[in-house]
């Protein structure tokens, strides 16, 4: 992502993103490699956390765990989605 991008530009870009990954009952481990691959090719990746993945945890906790596994950074969580960057 461009280091000179304003917060408003970033928010607009995040809003326009479609979720390209879905975390289900397989958990975050099953999509960590795919997230890493996608981040090699694009600035931001939006991930949807399905109900079956959440168990007793929050979206924020799952997003942090996935970020650690994929060597990424959580940009934002909202509802049941998270946005990641490298």
C-alpha cells in the first residue's frame, strides 16, 4: 500500500474490497498460507470469519492469530471481517 495514502483513501479502498478468503471450521491455520500468497500479490486482503470458525473467540482474536501465522498485520476488523496487509 502506498505509504502516502490518506486514512480516507485507505478506508475507501477497504470498503470496495471483496472478501477473498473465508475462515470456516478448519480454522485460521487452513487459510494462513493462502493469505500469505495473496498478500504477495496485493496490498490488502479482506477475510470473512464464518460462524463455524469463531467457536468461543472473537473476530479480533482470530484476526490476530491469522496475522501471526501469515506474517501479516491486521489493518481493521469490523463485524465478522478482517483486513490484512504486510
